[in-house]
């Protein structure tokens, strides 16, 4: 890693009065302490990936073009977090994360039974993974307690998402939307792209895995904007008007859905409902010691009618 660099030049006089132009360049470096993955590295990985074992397309059983849209927000799963009951107030590891994830997915599947569904939108609202590198830290270097190495954690999360999307895909067509979190800015994108490629031959499963942290969807008269939630409150209030102005003008119902704080919170701002949704993760030692531990663990699901707006909110409680 480059610490500093400097280039300069000056004149000196040789014997006999001749002017000599001299140059000097200096660079100061330090050993790189961690191997960083970039979005270019991710692109190169998928250019050479083996696709010989693709999944077979899923048959959607509850699909109806006139049905509702089901939006499932998976916020802050923090797959890979290791917590111990004695100092964090709860236990959490890879096995618990997987168990909670599928409890919620199967609960949603049961609630969808006998309903006409146009589409399922599965949104990863950030921090699906707890760490972002082999040093067991977040994207910006905050050390974390992790249940294993990054390769193991990513593989575990990949299996969870592929199986979860397969279950939901048997109900109706699925769109997976990836939102960047503050814990997994790089590995989260790689995870999402890996899952996307598992369904590359299935036209009923689509993906938005671009690294843009702000995304939105307009379905019928409903506009929903997604962000992880790790930004100033004043900036949150203006997200719809700055990033979805055209679709906001077409909508009757407008909401912003956020994660990050691991608990439910809602308020209204100039015709837009702003919601922080629940999370399924356990509390880390730091969260517990700072008093941030959320009392309710759940996945929040929204059921939208194109014309009449929000019809139901489901809580898949742990």
C-alpha cells in the first residue's frame, strides 16, 4: 500500500558554468495487511466459472398474472456471526442462522398457499454476510467474531439462498434484489452473483445484483425504494425524490424499506412511509453491551395489490 510519494527537480551548476537539471522521485510504501477483493476480481471470477452443473428450471404453481406481489425483506441475517449466550445474551452461529432463515421461508410458503401471486420479490437488504474478508472484519476493517473462515461462511450462505429461492420459485416467479450493506460490501455482491449464476437457465428467476446501494421498484401504483439504512436521517427522507422522481410521480403509494438497526421502526415523510424492518440475526457482544439488542427477531413480508396498495404485512417470527 502506498503511504506517500513525491517528485521534484532542481538545477545545479557544473564546472565551467554549465547548468544541469536534476530529478528526484521518492515513494513510501508499507506491507499490505489484508488481501482486498475488488469488483474487477469478481468479474474475472465469473468469466471462468464452470456452469456445467446448472439447476433445472422451477415450475411455478401459484402464479397468476392478476395476483398480488409478495415482497420479502431479508435484512441483516449476518450469516457467520458468532455469539455466545454468556456474554451476548444469545447464541448465534452458522447453523442457527440457517435454521432461522428456513423457518421464515417455510412460514412464508405456508402463508402463500391458495393465494394468487403475480410475483415474489426477495430483497436482501444488506449484511446478509457478517464479514467481508479473510481477516474477519467488515468492509471498512472493524473486527468481528466469526463462525469460521470467509470461504466457509460464503458457501453456507450460498446454499441458503439457492435453496430458499428454489422453495419460493415453486410458488411464483422470483426476483432477487441485492442491496449492499456496511458489513459485506464486496463479498455480498460476489455471493449474489454466484447465486444468480445457479439460476442462469431459469427464466422464472431474475436478479438485480448490481452494486448500486439504492434501488427501487414500481408495481402497479406502488413504489418501494430499498437501501440498507446506514446513512443520515435527512438523506433517507429525500431518497425517493432524488432517486425515483419519475416513478414517484406515477405512484399512489410510496414507501422506503431499510434495515441496519435490526428492529422495526416506521414514520411518514411527505406522503412516503419510511420503514426499518426486523432482522433474524442474533446480537453480537458489542450490540448487547451497548444496549442495541432487538427484542423481536423476524422476517417482514409485504403483500401488495397493484391498485389498492399494501394489503398485508406478515411477520415470520423466530
